[in-house]
């Protein structure tokens, strides 16, 4: 296989692969007799390590591997930070064969984690890693940074140094929110205040939530200002919440947001917000789509349509800021255990089948790297497939090609 073909595959492990590694790890380092946990609370101290290195400069590199093989399950092992460095610093003592043996023995004795715990752990690793300084391509995790697969740079003399990682926001009270439940998103922001007006904080409604995150790979040279984010949002109106009957602006110490019309009678609460951090990260949360009526229904058509539309919009918003792909994306549904999946009827726009499959998971989430070329509907495909899988079903053929379909 030519070198050009080897470079056309993934540049890092997928969320699905990381989840499998984590689920089978027992949340413990795979190194013999090591009892260090990989994740403690919300702090991630483990590393996703390549047995055969990611790059030619790393230990045990195999030029015959394809990118799929290089970042696939068989070539990866979960270790604590200490033992990741041990095996990479001593290639002679830890050849490929021995590392495979270490992995197999650990899997044989490690207790499998429950699916929900594995999902949460893999999302923490996936959404919060930073590429290690050594050149083997291991993925180090930290609580508030996101993976930058170009984590090693060179100065003018050729000396290797660690590039800064992206300072991503940390989930609070679950995976859907960046603020604790009941905490203010920010203060209502009106730049054109002619007459004195009362100031108030805006909070997000509690309960079930849909969320979508787009996270740049490279950290900004300088943080953006609120006026810069607002101007980028208004060029094409590309920063809007998933549901936006009418909008209001909020400003906070860490960013600028566009929220759905605030209900002042209920304590200045909004049902949805699209928030842009000063770093450029976009985090959108909606509490309306999963709370329609009293039927406890997951209306797949409405949710998929909104996510696809906003994915495209947020990509343009980042472009307005001068931030180019690739981006990391994460999408999810939270609080959905025992809800019914309502499926759009083929050739009947706006009609859903009631009495569909029941979801047994409280949270469904997925993510990946978006190259800016693939359509948003295709990029979100793994997440849509997972929704049906978690409900004991399969996405029907008429919901496979959503690139131009309007499902609502």
C-alpha cells in the first residue's frame, strides 16, 4: 500500500474505539500490578496509547500499517501516565508482542464496566484529551482540554516542543450542560441601551436536553471579544439555538450567547441557548425538543433536522471567526430513559409513528472529527444510528440520506 493511501484514514482513535477500550479496562491501567484508575470523578489521568506508534519518530512504528489499523482497537492500550512513559522510553523491554500480552492479560481479569459508565468515561476521554509530548501519538487526558492531534511542533532550530492544546469547556451536572443546574448562563446583553433598563441573569430550564458542541482543534492566538462573537453570529445569523422562536443575547465572563426568548414570569428562564466561548468553541443546548407535551416522545425528525441545520450554521459561524476545520463535534440526548422513539413516516412530512421502540439508556451521545467537506447529515450519521441502536432498533432506509431532507 502506498504512503498516500495510508494517510487517507483517520488521524486518531474514534469515540467508538475509545469506548470499547474503556468498557473493557475496568477503569484501571493495563500495566501489570498497577492499580491506578484512568478516570477519577471528572478528572482523566489515563492515556490512550498506540502499541505501534502513530508517527515514524515514535517507538515500535510500523510503516506497513494503514491509518485504520494504526488507530484501531487492536493497536491501542489504556495506561496511566506513568506507565505510558515507561513503555515508550524502553522500547527494547516493551516490544509489540509483550504489549499485546499485557493487554490480553489485563482484559482477562478486568471487570467490564456498565454501558452507561463506559459511555460517560469514553466521552470524558474523547472530549477532554491533549496529545502527549512524546512522538508515539499517545493521547493524554485532562479535564478541560481537547485533543489536538498536531500536538508536537518544531522551532526554527528543529527542537521539539509541545504545542498548546485547546482549552475546551467542562461539562457540569451531566454531559449536556456547561453550567451547573440553576446557574446563570450570563446576563442579558443589550449594546444599544438608550434608557436605563433593569439588568438580570438568564438561566437555562432544567430537565431533559439535546446538545451539540463544535470544538476547534487549534487554540486561538488571542481570545475573541464579545463584540467579535456577536458580529460573527449576525453575519448570516449563524449562531442560533436549536429552537429559536425569538432570540435574546446574553454575555458572561467566558463568552457570548444567543438564547430563545426568555420567560420572565418564571425567573428569566430560557429553553435553549447557543453559546460561543471566547476561545471559539460553540456549545448549544435545548430543553424544549425532548419535552413536547406529556407523551415522553423522542421526536427523531425534529431533533435530527435541528441538529443538521445548526451543525451547518455553527460551521459557518466558526468560519466567520476565521477558524477553519477540522473541528471536533459531540452531540447527545440526556434524560431519555423510558422515552418512546417517534419515527417520521416515509413520504409524509410532519407525520410521526407513535408507539415506537423504547429507549433504555438515560444518555446517548457520539462524536467525531469534522473535516469541513463531509455534509453535516453524514457527519452526524453515527450519532443518529446510535439513537436507534440504544432503542433496540435500526435507522430505517428512508432516514439514511438526510442531506437535503426536511424531516419536520
